[in-house]
C-alpha cells in the first residue's frame, strides 16, 4: 500500500502525540524563533548541555521553625545548570523537563505534573574550548521553579554563559511555604550559589564545571520575587518598613535587618563579582520594601523589564519607581505596554488550557495583550545585548541606544513594522 507523505506525517503526529520526542511536541519548543523575532534572539554558536545539582547551605536560620527563632537548619537548594556543550552526532539536542501546575500551599490548586521539551542535552560533555564562561544566576518568582524561564536559560547558554537557575526551597510550586522564608532567603540563596559555583568551577576541581565558570564575571537575573532578591544582593538594601513587615509575618523576627540598608553585615556581603542585574517585574516597591536611601546602594548596571499594567509588582509606584530611584546605577527599563506581570516566564503549557482547571494556572504564564512567545523572543534579544556588552565586551550599543517609544521609529535589530508597543528608557548615574 502506498502511503502519501502528508498522510504519513499526520498519522505519525497522531500516533506519537504522547511521545516526549514526537514531531508534534518538538516542532516548536519554548524559546524558538517566531518569524518576527528580533535579531539577537537567535541562539548562539554553542550547543547546550544541562545538568542538575543538589546543594546544601549549612547552618541557615530556619525562619519557619516552630521551636524558636534561632533554630538553624541545613538549607537544601536544587539548581539546574545550562552550559556550552559537545553534542555527539548520534544525539538530539532535546531534553524533557518535569514541572507541575498548581501550588502546594493552595488547596484549590492541587499539584498536576506535566512535562515539556527544551533544546539541550541532559548530562552532555562540557565544551571547555572557550572557557571559562561568565556566570548567570537565575531566580524565579513566588511560587515558581528553576524551569520557569528555560526559553532564556537555554538561549544564553548557547551564547557562551554558564546559566544556573535555583529552585528556592520553600518557594517553589511543590513546596511553597510561609512568605517569610522567601523574603529572607532570596538574596542569601543567590550569594550562596555564587560562592558554590566559584568553588565548583575551579580548574583543579573534579566536577563537570571544573575550569568552566568565571564567577568573577557574574550577573543576576530575577523575576518578581527573584528580582526582589537580585536587587538586594546587588546592593539595594531593604528599608526599615520592610523589616517591620517581615517581623509581622515571621513572629517578630528581625532577621531581615541583616539585609537592610546601612547594616554592617549587609555592606560586608556586597560582592564585586556581580557585574550586572536583569530584573523582570521586581516585587516590593509598592509595599515599601525600598526607600530612596536603600536604592542608592544599587550601583551595578541594571536592566529592568516591566509591564505597564503590572497588577502584582505595580508599575508607576512599583517597578518604574525603583528605576527612577536607583540614581547611582546605569540602568535601562524595557516596558511592554499594556502587559501585566508575566513579562518573563515560558508560554502557558498545553496542560494549563485543560477544561475545568482554575484560570490562574493559565494566567501564571499568559499575558492578556501579548503573545508570550513574542515576549520571550524580545527578552532574548535585549538580555543578550545588555549582558553581552557588560560581561563579554561586545559592541551592542546600537541595540540599546534607541528612541524611547518604539512606535516612533523602527528599533535596531527589529524587522520592519515589528517594533511596536514597547518603550526603552536609559538613565545614567
């Protein structure tokens, strides 16, 4: 019997629909380019490997403990690491990620496992030819996971970075707990992972990271609560009001004082290895987490990404207010006009479209006025330009020095008629 090519492809698509490596599921993977993707969204010259590591930060304050505010515990952190890799000719650059819908702290949203594909190879041999590579540390929202921005983590690894995304314990979809843990531990987790990656990346080490990581050339990337922590780790000390709020939800603990502007321990923690910050929709300004004095401490170049209708972090009194008050930083702010809070994550998985699921499962990822895939491509472009100029010394000035309103001129790197609905501000100290 003769099988015609079109029928054959459609039949295969149907029969293999539930296979993780099927044509149907891998035809478009998170982060792939749409026809209107801007220039720097394209992947770089490196193939990408991915590995998971489990780390432990010993003797940390257990703010959730029932037996006293000074209780300590060994804080576990799972991280996912994307890196330049050598892909054997008989292997596909594809990986399956395990994720969940729902949230452990919301009985109306039970956990629902699902899988999605990425363009990397699990446990691939590292490509050390051009190493060591700059280090990027990625921090998710609350709740979230280390897999929330794979479109970006894979893309940046392909451009010659070591990209480490953290599962922040007590703050993921699977283990979300009292908000006090997130408030206290975000910046501490970032700094701990920076130190661990520096150790694991030493040339004399015996891990796949040995000789691969240049931790002296690091950037922090954070989304929502990840942005909250990244800005603090980079120098934006919290306010007295933030410490008061923390005490109210943590049984009176003053542990957040150590991350407060002017505190000696906070000043001592500032790390010169951190060269840049990308803050997607950072949370906290509307709640008084920062004041003008605390934001003066941010002197590292910072790229903010915001939605003009953000109803979680706020825009005028939230992200834009942080941007305006960080007077000592060379800073950019990319605004998606009419977008809300989801200016960073992967697109909604197909499982979030299922009938009967809470709308929030879809709205955790989706933007009402934007295609999330389009946002992903634009983020890939601008984060590449910003980090490439700072961590790699690449001449990307033309992609960053633009007319503020994209509706008034075609932005460099954008195809004709496609740079609309965006604003890019740039303010120097």
